C-alpha cells in the first residue's frame, strides 16, 4: 500500500513538473528580415525594435506568463529566400506567429502557406491583395497614400513648384506608391511631367534626373529607401540643379543626415513624430514617444528610432491581443488583434478591426529637413 502511495505521489509530482515545464515554454515569434541586401537598414532596425520590446515585455512577465523569444531568418531582401526562411520557422522552429520586416515581395510570397499554417502575420510592409491571406495579416505600415499626400500638401502650400517628377525603385511598395502619386497629383494642383525608375543599388541617377529636369520638373518625389536617396542628392548637386527639391520617402535618419550634407534644406522627407521628438507638443503622442525612447535610447543612443518604434508598437499591440485572447493560439490571436482597442503608439495611432487590417488610419506624418546636421520640422 505504501509503495502504491509513493508511486501515486511520484506520478503527481512528475505531472506537475511537466505542466510547469510546458507553461515555461517561450512564445516563439518568427521574423523574416532583410538583414542584408537593399532592405538591411530598415529591417535591422525592425529586428532591434522587436528585441527591445521583447525585453521590456519579458521583464513584465512576457505574454500570459510565458517569455517571448524572437527567432530571425535573414531573407537577404530576396523573396525566394524569404520563402525558405518562413518554411523553416514554421516546420523546424514551430513559431507561434510572425512579426516580419519590410520586404513586401517576400511577405507576399510566403503569405499563402503561412495562412494554411494558421499563423498570424504582423508586418512592417504592405499587405498582399488576396483577401484570404489578408485575413491572417496585419500591417503596421502607414498607407502609401499618406506619404504622398504629405509631400504633395507641402509642395502646394509651401512652394510655387507645380511640376514634379516621380523617381521610384521596382519594389511592390514603390510601384504601388507611384500609381498613387500619379493619381493624386492633379487634386493638389501638381503635374507629373516625368516618371523614372532606378534599381536600389544604382550608383548613378543622372540620366533619370536629367530627364525630369528637361521636362520642367522643379522637385523630385523619390519613392524608395536606403542609400539611393544619398545618390540622388549627390547627382542633383553634380548636375547643378540648384533650385530642385528632393522629397524623400520615410526612411532611417542616417540617410537624411547624409543627403542633407549635400542638399541642406532642399532635402525634404516624410517623418513620423518619433523621428522629430524635440519638437513635439505635450500630449498622448509625446507620452508614447517618450515611453519608447526611454528604452530605445538606453540601448541605441545614436540610432534613428523610426523603424524600431513601429516594431515596438507591433509588439505592444500583440501583448494586448494576447490579453484579449488569453491564448497565443494562431486563430485566437488573429481574432483578438481585430478587437484591440485604439492604441496610441510611438510611431502612430493604430486602429485594427475585423474590416481594417492596416492599423494606421490617420495620417501621422510631418515633413522634415536637415539644419545644422540635425533633423527638424521643415518650415
């Protein structure tokens, strides 16, 4: 009888320990990122923002008492490599969900089988156009329309320039924004006199810029991120286009500072509030920016916070979704994300719903420039 009791007690202890071990399993977040290639600057910042947020959330107990583990696969900014990484994260690493970077083509290529695996996708990028895949994906990128509207409004209200050229790279995001730019121009009293394309690794754009200038363009509305903005700035100066403005896409501040050394206040760019924190007025936006920067600056005092802030916001939305779902099951998290109340983040305000999977619904952007080697709001 004593032996039976001992065996029963042992089984009870083992079961309890097993249960505790299961509870201690981390929540695995898979992330497909372009850590090399054209998207490296923004996707490295996305990774770092995820990790800063994970550290803070883990200090607070993680998600539902489980620590967060971020597992990263470098897609080299190539869609085919993204597919390989996504498959590995599902089959080998058995991640619970995805929070991936800004390589839209790679996220598109993987969306179908991620949906089949019933894993939610939080994304830095735009969403695929297929409705069934969109049901599992949530975008933390501002609608491309907002970037174009902000630049066009500045040209209309602050300059006499009415003829512009569009300069874009071949990525899905840039092609989408190019179409929007062509569509919106007339409503702002602007005329697109030339549309030119470039490759992200082009070292010279003088031919494209020369065509825009010859067509009468007084400003370049550039669509695309990374060092190509610096190349365009240098080429504008090289061609002696002393009055031409360069209006760049939202990007890392290091890019703007480098281009600003060449063009000064003739460089203009789209900026969320977190990129210009010194000039923010007191209120909910400033409070959210300050809360994020407290943690970001402690680890990365000399790094631009823009992309990291969006990644941080995505993790805070995830934490709220987990609280609502009381689970990290894929379907439960997807459904709960649609129920997260409006959230004021460091990058923007986010409003997800069943019919709204692009979280930024109000234009958060300011127009910035460079003065005395500092990012400031343009006058």
